C-alpha cells in the first residue's frame, strides 16, 4: 500500500483500528466495548502529535501527510463512531438524527478548515501550536465516555438520553461557533512577540489584525515585509518596521527589499 509507515503515524493508525472495532461493537450492541474503543482512540490521539514531533528531519511530504491522515482519522474516530454510538444509545428519533447529522457535518467542516490553516501555519513557523480554533472533535472521546459512566451510576434512561442529545448538540455548535477568528481573539490571550524577525502569525498578534488581513496587506504592498533570497513561500517581517508602520500616518506601501 502506498503511504508513510514510520513511527510518527503509528498511533494514528492504531486509533483508527480501535475506532473501527468500536463501530463493529456498537452495531452488534456491545456498547460498553464500543465506548472503551472511543476512549482508547482519544488516548492515542493525545500522543500522536507529540510522537510525530520527535522526528526533527521530517520531509514536507511527511508533514503534509501527517496533517491529512490525522484529520481523516479524526472524522472516523470522533465523528462516525460517536454518531453510531449516539444512534444506538437512543438518538434514533427524527430530532436525534438531525442532531447527529449536524454534529458530523460540523466536525467535517472544522477539520477541513483546520487542515488549511495548519498547513499555512507550518509554512510560516516551526513553533508548536499553542491553541486550537474551535472545540476539537476529539473532545467527544472524553464527553461521551464520561456521560456513559455517569449513566451507569445513575441508571435513569430518559435523563441519559436527554443529556446525550444536549452533549452532541453542544459539541457540534462549539466546533462551528468557536472557529470564528474574532471570538478566538477574545477567548485566547495574546502576547505581543518580542523577537526581531516575525512571521505573519506574530504580526497578527502584534497588530491585532487577523492573519488573513496581514496577507491581504502584503499582497497590496501596504505593510513592510521581506521574502527570503531563495524566493520561497514564507514571508518575514521586521518588528521595528511593523511598529513604525503602526505609528505612521502613511504606512509604507512598497515591499522592503
């Protein structure tokens, strides 16, 4: 089979296998086993990124593959499996099915958005991601097992089903709503970078603009920026030039060579 098979993606593959087993367990009414598989997949997901980052000489192809395979795995592990579990646990009426459909679609959209933004971020900086935009779909690997365990302690079926509907709807909404950059700007404290050479993400934190606005300003040559001599895709900014640009009444409109 084509693909990458080194140790950096092994946890992702294990996570997918666990979730596929969980789907089989769910459709055959082995619900407890399916919930355990979901929780185990979440545990694998906690460590796959950390393991991948231990390999310092990853090629660009390996990095891009890692982003894509991780999101594809997430939609199986924390999208499809929770939907099957939700259906088998009582979300089988029209309103429950509608919530499950919304949950799946919201997760798919967020993962596609994450892929685009993560690739752009890795082109700008080699720093590890400090926060995520939106509620990660992997949160269901904690919410649903926790809810299931609580239901065993308080075996009142109707209340469990009600809480299950609320949990699915809430996680789905937060995945969508919290993806908005402006809201994340309010929720996530930002600190102005103190280094001299800045990336677009650093400039966004320093100026308060969104990253897309920073790129727009560079394309219109309304903000001072630099390109590397090898003419790569990355853009760099000088901190002092950006501060001067912010304080100037007529900011520079040409590329600083």
